[in-house]
């Protein structure tokens, strides 16, 4: 379900980082920019996204979060610590 207006800002206020991870194995996932990206920008939340995607290029270019390799279970440890 997608929220409109101020509904989503209340949800975004409840967390510190947006986790926008999608498998990057197909072309759609590699070129997609999720609504969560724009909502996170509006709400000033840093993002964790999948590396090797257009979304990761945007995040790295604008310094709005971290792009991570999602092929292992320990991919978040360097960011969380």
C-alpha cells in the first residue's frame, strides 16, 4: 500500500535509515528508482540501497546514504558499527 501526503512522513519519522534493498539480478531492478527513494529524500532520511543499481548511483552521487553489496549476510555490519 502506498501512502499519500503526510501519512508517510509519520512513518519515516519513526526510523533512522531507509532500507531500500532489491535483488539486482534483472534489468528492472537495476534501473528502477523506488518511491521510497523520493520519500526518504523528502523526509531527510539516509538510505541503504543495493550496489550495482541506478539507485546506488543516485545515492552515491548525492551522498544520501550507502550502497552495499547484498550477496552476503554480513553486508550491514560495516555500516551499523
